C-alpha cells in the first residue's frame, strides 16, 4: 500500500509547488488571452497540473535501489500485445475482461485519455495536435525509463514497449474525441470575453489580484531565503548542520518588501494588478505619495505587520477584505488611503464610472 501511495503523495506535493509557481503567470496569460479568469479555467488548469505530475510519478516512481535493479530489454515489435492476450484464456467476453494483458492495454489507453481532453479543453488544439501530444509525452516517459532515468541507473529497469506508445497515443486521441462536447461549450462561455474589451472591476477580480500579491511575497521570500542559505553553505563554507536560519529569514522578509514596493512606486501597480489588468487613477495626492499609501494599504502593510511579528496581520487581511466589499469602487483600503480607484487597463482614461467600476459598454461579470 505504501508503494502505491508514495507516487500519489509526491504528485500532490509537487502539484502544490508547481501550482503556486505557475498560478500568477497562468492568471496573467488568461487575462490577456480571453480577457478574464473563470472558475472553469482555473479548475481545468489545476486538474491538468495534478494529472501531469501524477502521470510522471506513477510511471517513474518509486525509484528502485541501484543494487536491486534488474535490467530489461526493449520490446520493439508492434502489436506484440495480441500474443500476450492469447497467452491467457480469451475465448469469451468474460475471459477477455479478466485477461491481464487486455487489462494492461486498457489501462495504458485510459492513462492518456485525460491528456487528450486537457490539450483540447485548455489549449483548444485539433485532434492532430492532441494525438501528437500524447505520442510525445508517452515517448518521453518511455525514453526516460529505457535510459535508466538518463544514466542515473546503469540500464533500463522498466520495459520500453512500443505497444505502450500505441496505447498511450490512442488514449490521447480518445480523450480529444471525448472533449468534442465540452470544447464548444467552453468556447460559447468565452464568446463575450474579448481580450481587448474592458471589463468590470469586481470584488472577485480584486480579491484575485490580492491573492496573486500574497503568492508573489511567499515565492520571492522563499527564493531569497534559499539563495542566502546556498551562498552561505557553498561560498562561505558555513556548516549546514545545524544552520542558523536568521539571515535567510531576514532576506525572506525584506526582499519581497523592497522589490514589490519598488514595483508599485515605479509602475503604480502590484504584481496582482499587472496579472488581472488593473491600473489606478484619480486622487489629488502627488503620485509618489499616493502610490506609497496604496502599497501600505495593501500588500506592503501586510508585509510590515508580518515582519514586525504582530498578530494584527490577520486582522489587517480581514479588514482589507471587508473594505473591498464595502467600498463602492472596489478600491478597498488602498483606495481609501490613496484617494485612487482601480480601473481596467483597457479602459480609456477618464471613461470609467466611479460608482460602479464600469466603463461605457461594459457588461457581465468577471473574476
């Protein structure tokens, strides 16, 4: 049981990491491709990330002990699975269902059905691209196994089977066919989401921007802390057991504060604002003062409270969400402090409605 659970646990862990690393770019791409991010788009992307990692972990893990591996030759004869099927009783439908070789082929086909579905549903590619994507992914996995994970092991510890390529590719094609109904439905949902058309500044859109800002802080802080530790261990020769984490923690706190603050002061927008295509306008304060107040009323203020070790950081988040709900132009606390309001970057200057956050001709809901 532990051997079966291990790949799943690795896929979940890596899924969280990859999902966090790719979320902000994914949001930015969606807003520029279709003008918004819907719940369906998010669910499809999350499903693809988890599936892709599970595909690799289940086909490659657990890695064997080098001393215990048994080298296996490649199986290069197409349709050899037919002989494998005939090695077992196959005279009736019931026997075929219970036939281990049939089950193996069926599992290899089903394993790649989601890949074909995701390629069609997320990237809206045709059946040729879907099929080639299945072939490429299957070939990459088979080559990885055949080369002993590219030389990590002295020989192939899992079978390179050309029939697996055929079955996997067929599965991707079937997945593309199964998406025939869902893809037009998704396309109809995106019909009104022209990427160049301004859209409303809603609560959910602002909340998404805030979440992107928090992710940016965590990721920048994590990278800064790791780089400091690597520098101390590799360059300075500091003993890693145990390693004083104080320098890394200081870097993890200060680097995001400085870099994100510089971004806001330089562009007037946070990472989240850039991702969801928002800019800020209005107000009577000088631009540097207004931008500083905006930063302190949002992600910057939260970072400072966290850096100070104050228990008020959670209260600050709650207050920010409440004000986001209650302030009519969705400016929240940053808008109140700076006197500015958020508008869509595609909105011509001065044409937004400060009462609703909508410009002329805007309609519908957006996240």
